[in-house]
């Protein structure tokens, strides 16, 4: 049986942390930024952890 291919899009979007969780960037920070407040844009810059409910899906996509 052939090897499983990992999802190329997911490879670029997620990073594994030392504790084994997944790190991701926040959405809504790519365009139409004029109407968003500086506080909102600043908070969108930070990375966050993938929700526990979605970790299984990420692991499946990345073959981890």
C-alpha cells in the first residue's frame, strides 16, 4: 500500500509546539483593514492554539 500524503495546505498553516499542541494564525487580517480598529488588528497578529476538538483533524491531515 502506498504512503499517505500529508495535506500541503495544512503543512504551511500549522506548527507543532513543544507540548504537542498545534499553533495557528488568526483569520481576518489579510485585507479590508481600514474599518478594523487598531486593537482588533493587533490581536489578530498573535498566534493561537488549535482547539482540542479540531486537533484530531489536523493530525489526520498532517499524518502526525
